[in-house]
C-alpha cells in the first residue's frame, strides 16, 4: 500500500505544473487525498483537499483560485494542478491519505491520522 507523488520540477513564475499522486495496493476511488507542502525552514502545511467521499474540501488562502484538484480513477491517480505559480510556492509537495480498509473519511482528518504518505516531489518556482 503506497502513494507515489511525481511531476515536480522547475517552473518560471506565472507558469503551471501538474503533480500526480498514484495509489498502489488499494483503490483510490473512495479515499480522500490531501495535499501538503513543506518549504525549507517551514512547517508542513495543508495545501488543498477535495473529498470524493463526502464532498468536503479546503484550500489554503494563498492557493485559492490558482490550484485545483482532479482525479482519474481509471489510473488510480489524483492530480494537483497548479497555475500562476509564485516563488513562494516553492516546496516539497506531498500527498497523503488516512487509509482504513472498509472505511472512508473526508478532508478534515487530524494530521497525525494520515498513515500513507507519498515520498514528496520538489516544486521550484524561479526565473
């Protein structure tokens, strides 16, 4: 059971990037993925989440209107689509889920409950 995050890279300010979170060992369809990021010297912060289970969602103020989430259940993958990127978006981005077989949860799960994490993918926004 694992999540694999990929698709990070170097992008200029104002550019776009799509990062992926692919699940293996379980079917992503009913599970909620939350996206986090951690910049150098800063704490990990929740970025965005959209739950297919109960419709709950959140986005940190700094990404509202710029980041969206989509999902391809056939590929067992969720995407974080990042537009109008800014230098302050530079961070390692993680996806995570609270996986309890037979149960499903929305976006408002305490951080310490997330038990499956992707390995992180670096996003650097710089000219």
